[in-house]
C-alpha cells in the first residue's frame, strides 16, 4: 500500500524518520497522496502544524496504519 507520490519539491519532514517528502495540500494540489490511504489518524489543524509539517511520509504512514490494523485484529 504505497500510492504514488508526486515528484515535486519536498514540503515536509516526517516526524518519525526525518525523510523529506511532499504534502499535496501544502504543494497546492487538490488532494494529497495520503487520501488514498484508509483514515487512521486525525489530520492536525493547519494553524497547529509547524512549517516543516506534522504528517508522516508515505512509508511511515503505511507502516503505522498496518501496525494499528494489526493491533486491532483487523
């Protein structure tokens, strides 16, 4: 489960692994790549997000969703 991520200038740094990645919403896209994942975490309010972002990169988000899924027995 790893939707394709647009090849644009990084806008965020993953708080889990530190990798630079692009948030579609911060890059001005109509939707972000993360919308292809199942809803698993609340999206932080824009005013509470530091300039580096507070979202996970595609790899970490996929791993965290899978861990949550495994922990819930689904």
